[in-house]
């Protein structure tokens, strides 16, 4: 497999990660809406449990995809013909930090 394949796979995984994170936020918002606006009874507790279970399944998927993405980054790092540069990034208005990363794969040196 070539480097472009891993770049594309990483891009798709990052898209999945964002979608799953957004899904978790929506489930949390739904549970908050139920908690804030409904009296507790068997039905509302069932709804809360249902959405909580969905959220937990999303967290499990998210962790798996993040783990796969880390493995993809290892493969990218091995295959890339790096062009490392050092740059300065702002951490806060008063503080900056030097970083060294590859302009091709965008991974940090020794990532």
C-alpha cells in the first residue's frame, strides 16, 4: 500500500471521528433535554437509558477509530520521505512553542 492510500484512509477516519463526536454531543443534549423538561417516570428513564446506551456505543466506536488512526499514522511516518521544518506556534497571547513537523505528512518528528 502506498502513502496516498494511508493519507486517504486517515482523512476518512478523521471525518468519522468528527461525526461520532457530534453524535455523542447530540445524545447528551437529548438526555439533558429529557432531564430538564420531564418528570421522571418509567418512560423517561427508559429514554435516558436508551440514549445513554447509544452514546456509550459511540464512545466505543470512537476509541476504536482513534486507535486505528494512530496505527495509520505509524504507517504514514514509515512510508513518508519527510521534509521536516521547524515552526513556531502560538499557545497563548504571551507564549509560543517551537514544533518540528513534516510538510508532506504533517506529522511531528518522531511521532
